[in-house]
C-alpha cells in the first residue's frame, strides 16, 4: 500500500503522572508465530572469516534491515560456516550484494565443495519510492534457495564462500524437503495442454486451457519450471495444485488478475516467482490481484519477487490463506483491501516485505470478522509488520513480528484512511498473544519514534473497543505501546485496554502517549526500561489529556518523562539499540550566523552534499546542536561535501560543551583540522575520556579555504 505519512509538529505540552504500581505476571499463553518447516540460523552466530556488521537501527543502513540487525559481510574468497541444526536437504539464504553487482556463493558440506553454486544478485534489491514521504532506498536483502542434492544431519557443517562480488549473508534456513508429490487421480495436467516444464516456452495458454478443462476438478502442475507471460483470469470452481513448492515453479509476475469470481478456487503446493525489480503502484504485479470468490483457499505456496503477494478486493468471503511463504515483495505481503468477510490468514511466513507485511484496509467497505493468526513476520523494511486500517470486529492473534524498519511498528491499529470512502475501526478489535521483537522505528516525518505496538487515531477518533492482551515486547529500540493521532489533528484514542504484557529492554519508554483519550493497564510488567516508564505529551497542546488507568499488577514503569520539549533518547537501562548511532543527526541546530540558504540544520540532515556556511569575513563563528538529553560523546566526525570541487583546507576550531545551554566549557582547545577531498573531506576529533554534554558547540576561528566556518555534517558518537 502506498504510504502518505504527514509530519507531526514538535510536542511542547506538560507530562502527566501515570501512578502505576506493583506486579503480577501475565497469564500463560499459546506460543506466537507460525509452525515452520525449516530452522533458521543467524550468520552472526556462525563461524566466519568475514566481518560481522551491526547491530544498527539507522534507516538506510544494511545492518538495519538484517534479521537481528546483524549480518556477516564476505569479501570474495571469505566464507561463513553454519552448524546444521536439523536433518536437511535444502537451504535458503538471505543475502545482499552491492547495487548493480552479482556473483555466486560456493557451497561446502563438511569441507567438500559441491558442484552446485548459489547465484546471488542485486537485481531485486535497492528499491526507491520517492513518492512516499520519509522513505529512502531500501530492500537491500534478497533470498536464494538450493536443493543440496544430499542429506545433511544435525551437527554437520555447511559453508558459503563469496565469489565474484562482496556478499552479506544474513540468515540460512535449513529444511528437509519432501519428494515431489504425484498427480492426483482425474486431474488435468498443464503439460497435457502443451505447457513447457523447461521454462523455455510460453505456457500461458496451456494453463488457461487446463483450467477450462478442469472445472470442478484439479489442474495438475507437475515438477518443472513454467513461464507465463500474462495473467490468468476467469479462475473459478477449480483447484490449482503442484508437486510441492520446491518442485513445481511458475515464473510469472502477474499470476491471477480478475475483479470477480464465483469462488471455490483452491491454490496449493507450488511456487510463483516473479521478475519485479521496482515498485510501480499502478501495475498489478501480484500473485493474486482482485478476487478469488467466496470459500477459496491459498496454501503451501512459495511466493517471491512480486510487488504484492495477495492484493484482495471484491468478494473473498471466508477465504483461508495458510502455510505459505512470502519473500521479497516490493510492497505488501497481503492486503485485504476492503469488503473482506470471514477471512483467515494463518501460519504464514513473511520476510523482507517492502511495505506492510499483512494489512487490512477498509476502503469502500469494511473488512469484517477477519483475522491474522499465528503468522511469523521478519524484516518488513518499510511500514508495519501488521497493520489494521479500519474495519469491524478484527482479530490479530498469536503472531510473531521482528525487525521492523522505517515508518513502521510491529502492529498498528489505525484509522489512517489514505483514501475515501473509508470505514473506521468499529466493534471489537482483539489484539491477543502477540510477540514483538526489535519492532518500532524512528519516523523521519515526525522526527521521533513509532512504538512497537501503535494505536493511531490518524484521521478520526478511535471509538471501537480495542483489547490488547497477553503481549510480549522485547528489545524495542524505542517505546513499547504508542497512542498517537498521527495526522496531527488531535483525534482521541478511547476504549483501549492493555491487559497482561511483558516488556523487556525497551529503548525509551513503556507507554508513549501523544493523543488525548484514555487506556487502562493491568498486569503490565517491564524490565530494562531505557529512559522512563511513561511519556505523556498529547498533541496539539490544547487537545486534552491522555488518562492512564491503573488496573493493578503493573510494575517496573512508574516514572514519567518530565520534559515535553525534548524527546527521550534510548537510555542506559538496557543495551543501547544502536551504540554507534550519530547523536547529532536530525537534532535542532543553531549558529551565530549563516550565509544565504546554508543554514545550521544542513550540518545534521544526513546529506553530505548540503552544508552550513557561517557569515563570511566575521570570525569567530559558532555552530551549536542540541542532542536532546545529556550524553557522553567520545568522537566527532566533521565533513565537507565530498566533491573534488571543494579544495583542501584547514579549519581551526574549538570544541565546547554544556548541559544547560548557558555555561559552556572547553572540551578540546583550538586546533587546525585538515579537510582534503582526496581522503573524503572528513576530519575526526577525539574527545578523550568522553565529554558529558547536551549542547555541542564548534567555534571556528579560521578557514584556509574560505572566509567562513563550513560543515556539511557534524556527527557525534558515544563510541571512540
């Protein structure tokens, strides 16, 4: 789904006390996530001659999109060796190669190189969506799979060696793939209608003819590769069945495209792999676009390299989508785009989606009595893991969501409409038994974070009953629960109950309340809280307050962030989600003077080609940034634009610091720092022992290249 996220102005109201008290543990609950046929092993836990990268939560970095925010980078000839966790005969590898490059991974089993190699490419990666506010180039990783041609046992070693390009390996999935299934009796094989199992010929018409011949029965897709050059339509009252998703493979970027169907469509046990290399929202580059009709199902499928897995409109009543793998979509994994009734989406695995992994969007008519249950979602790299945009009596239960990136929460319950006519949330919204790991992200449009679980009255008040129960939130880089009116209009969030939650190692706060309204909390326990228990600063300032009702059994989050003019940074109560983060990026900056359009904020905007320039011929000149809270800074990186048009120069400057913006002390005395385009026009300033400050000031007294102070970026780091 296209995201159009409006910026929220700076919040400046006074915090309210939560008054939350003592503790009991939440009720035991069913395990979250899907039952999967494979076991994943993280590359950073394997043996390697390469380089481990991460952890990093910074939008636009390679590690930020990796599972666990870490991966292993292999130069050609370097390898990573996994210990096999279970009996297997196949492996899928999540990887990344630099933009515009391709290569291979040589495969070794117990030290012996296989004849088979795993091709790797950047073809399906590095997606740009400039029309989405706050988006940057993303979708760095891809997945590639291989039948090993032999069985390996638990404890065996499987290694991958980069060849022809640098390869970053994220995770390996080991699986025991069953033999190809046989043809069902009475079915119509696509090969009997002329389909080419080598993938060389166009099998589109053969598939159409088989579907026509098999009405009320089964179309059989034997083992092989089949190429379709246009979408199927008029699909109804038929089963499309393959020999297994590793054996029967259809190569098509548009498999079914139809606005209506009488239903009874059952699609199962094969793969559809597309050739979608960019996101064009006007193109129906989807596995299913439109309607399968009532009483249909999709199961046992492997879907990859499409824009959207299933974009569902019209009649899909009582559809069941289960036991599927959806990988490497450039947009949503699945979107119930209005009018879905009784749809069940369960036990699916989704990795590396380019927008909401699973979404219900009640456009034109409400989605009703539908659910997302027991799904495992990893690494949506733009937007949310699960998003509910309006609808009646919706359930989100027992899902496992991890590693969301920009513009996204693990779960979003929202009245953001995008288009009209839209049906806001109504009835009872059940959010039960979900586990969220490293979810929530910095929103560059708001310039502050989105929580792991977000309730958002974006375009209208939330008046539905929202029950959030039995939730586990672990290692959120920022907040656990967020209540916000993301459109900036101050619509209220009402009728919310949070009952039974375990929060471990949240970066900033447990509750991030930025809307008027109310929520009740019971049996919510927190450990490793980064900054404070509650941030309660509704926006706009005159919109009203947010009341937190203590239902008993709460513990570990009784404190309140006291200064609504600042945003809490990830604290010291838990492992910092990004210990190498740039503390100055995006923070408010001022200066004693600026030349023309070269304003102070240009030095902290993350763009090395823009820059601050002081008033000319008026040394000394000072530039100051507010880090937002008192920090220990150990290293500065100062930059000028990298273009060779900027000649080498030396700037003489003094580093000063303050905790109150009134009294400044000298951190590093006046020194000359050389900037040379031959070495990146970068200078590093070490702050021995670390400087404790909130306000960082650079006073420039000379510049051999221009009569002014100049910085394209000032980066401040807590690490040496």
